[in-house]
């Protein structure tokens, strides 16, 4: 047992040295936010990352919690191209759930586990500035597309050794409206603006599969160029397209590597970051 533990630590050491002082943006959502044991593991992972000097920003979603509150008030959800149609009443609930309960619950868990965290939303300090998202022939309501990012508040917190926990609600540019932002997109934009080393998307799938019916077909590493080829040939399709597009966006904005990992597995963050084998799919700009 001791030898096994020592081997793990020795394998992790060069990664810890490499990532110390670097910024990483983690998008936290899906089953990892619902299952109590997985949630505790994610919090431990994030605190460990911060403890060894990784400047960690946690961006969270909250779809199930929003859905539950909408159901509680008798309001039906409507989705357009995978995005929640957001009218004024729905926006109030989104803001209340994401910026309030979900955000502060995560901050509380980090604090209770010995970390230091501050909860923010994109409105704070005009961190996320957005315009209403327009798609061909489809009205999405108060759904936004990020146009500018102000990172000054995040940098102050990170310099103080604090983990910023960010909910994906943005300030509407010009109109003064509050806009609902896809959490993957918010994480990608923040990673790009921060010049992050990595963007890590925690999902409810293993990563990218060459054959969605074959769990053994996981693509462990791929370049940005190869990724576009997979999309072209339909290997990446349906719900995975927005996630890989967010990874592509982050890489185009200067993020060194993007990862799609299975957030349903305990300590998937640590396994992906600090082991040679990893656990998900890594995407990078440079050719292999």
C-alpha cells in the first residue's frame, strides 16, 4: 500500500511542478453537482489544486436546480437548439438559483473542507459582458453571448489564494439586462481572457469516443485540426458539438490545452491532471 502511494506521488510530482502558478478554469456541472460523494470529491480536488499553487477558477452550471425551481412554480421549460429559452420570469429564477443557492452552496462546501472561496456571478465587476444571442429564425429570449470579459476581480482573488466560484449570468451590454449564459461558453471565455493553461469541462460522458457505442474507443489526445475532421465526418455530433466548440474557442483564444473529462468518476480532475494515463480527452493546438 505504501509503495503504491509513493508511486502515485512520484508520478504526480512533475505535473505539480509544471502547473504551479498556472491558471486553470474548471467547468463544474452535470451529475458531479448532484451526487453527494462525487460532489465532495470535486471539492477536495479543487482545494488540492489550489493548495499546490494552481490558480483555480471554478465555473458552475445548475440546470437541474433551475429545472426543479421552475417546476415548483409551475413554469414549463422550453429549449431552443439545446439552450434554455429565457423570458423575464425564467431569468429571475435563473439568477436566484445560480447566483444565490447553487453558488453559495459550492462556496460553503469549499470553506467547510478547508479551502478559501468567494462566490461571484458575471454581473459582479462587469466580469462577463454580453449581448443577446440571435440565431437564424429562433428567439432565445434573455440568452446572451459574451462580448467582453473583465478579469481584474478574478486576478485579485487568485493573487490572494482564493478560489473564485463563478456562476454564468452576465451583464447585458447597453440594455442593462441580466442575461443567461451557457456555462461551458462562460468557462471558455474566462479561460481565454485569463490566458489559462487549461480549460477542463466536467461532463456526464467519458470524453470523445470514435464510436459512441464503444466505451473502449475513447480518444485520449487530439489536436485542434484533427477535432475539426471528427466534426466533419460526424464522429463528434449532437450534444458533444457545443462542448468541443467551447474547447476550440478556448484554444483559439490562447488556452494551451482543453480537456473533456467524466465528472461522474471520483477525483477525475486529479487523475486527468496528475497521472500519465489521464481519464478523458485532451485537445491542444500543436500537432502531435
